[in-house]
């Protein structure tokens, strides 16, 4: 992708996702993810209905009229996006590839975060950590993240979710809001997910394509595994192959559900022909 094409794509994503963030997500995001605590803001005169436990007795005694302490939420949070850029994310048979949808969702979450004065970082992973961009604030930083989402090329094609979670846990010592975006075509990440969820607020966003659920019956075709690069002929009309394909999808999906529930992480499933807007809004409102 040349520079002009890259900038045009980044601009299209910015326009679309920033509008969504401005009009839909910023309020829901703020109410869903709380700050680190409450800090003292000011004192004011007591009003009917105020909590008497908030009365500042020193100020009350000085002015001979009741005053209360006012606290406000320490709003600033740190958000980190863990983005799967393995070979399987390049798959897509409908409106867009999984990687394209992941880029848009990350952009929406990032713009929502900076509107609430939160810092945003991103970790790209395959079967290893490919790149880590530390959390920062500001529009320029978010546009850099979007450029990387659009143009970054992984060195490896495999997937290791556990490796990404362990790396991030070592990097982030303070509690953070984590969004893990992947198709979760992996296993063995249960313990790492449970460990990270105890320290951070983790939400798993699973992106998948409808033809990963069921093999289309189109006869004998040559199929390439995007993560291993291996080619093989497959009879898609075979009942045995159909079942094998569906069983593989179901096993990965069940493992994802099991790990998310066991760890206490949030969970969103989005198909590439779904509206991610509705799915994200529904999730934020449930929180």
C-alpha cells in the first residue's frame, strides 16, 4: 500500500469511527468504565437531601452553618488494545476482512477513550509480540495507532494469545482497561487469561466470518491455511469434511466461551457481516 492510499484509508476510518464515537460511544464508554477512585474537589453549603456523612465538621464549625465535602471521580484510565494480526485475520467473505473490522473497532474505542481524557496503547501480536505502542493521549497518537492497524505487517503468521497476555501483564503494573481483539483460533490461553483478568478489566472481542462456521459446499477446491501456508485439496461437499470443519469451529468457540466465563472477562462475539455498533453499544449498556 503506497503512502497516498494509506493516508486515504486512515482518513476514511477516522471520519467514520470518530462520528460514531462522538454521537454514540463516548457516553456509554464513560459510564461503563469507571475511574480509579474518588478525589476531593471542594466544599459547599449543605443542601436538603445531601448525605450527612459528607459534612465537613471543621468548616461547619468555622462558619456556623453546615458544609459538605464534594468528591469527583478520578476519571483518567489507561486503555490497551491487544490486536491479533496473525494470518487468519486476513480472511473475510462478506463486507470486509476480519482485520478491517478489527481496525474500525479499535478506532472507535480509541476515540471514545481520548474524549474521556484516557490514555490509549496497542499491542500487536501473532505467535509472538510483534509491536507495543505505549499508552498516550491525543489525536495524533490515535491516528498513529490507526495507521499501524491499517499498514503493519506481521513477521509471523501463527497465533499465541497466551504469549500476548503474559507480555502485557509484565508491562502494565497498574490496572488498565484491556480489549483483546482476535478470532481466537488458538488454545492453551485459559490460565493466562484468568491471571490477567484478576489484575485488569479485560474484554474479549471475538471476530469471525460466517464461512468459518460452516464450510460452503462448492465441490473440490484447493485451500490454503493462512497461518501455516499449507495447500491441500478439500472436497467441500463431503459430509465427513463438513462435520470435521464444523466440529473444529465449535471446539474453538466453546473454548473461548469457557475461558472468558472462567476468567470473568467481558465477552463480545461479532460476525464480519454484523453491525459492530449494535454489539458494542449493547455490551456497554449491559455493564
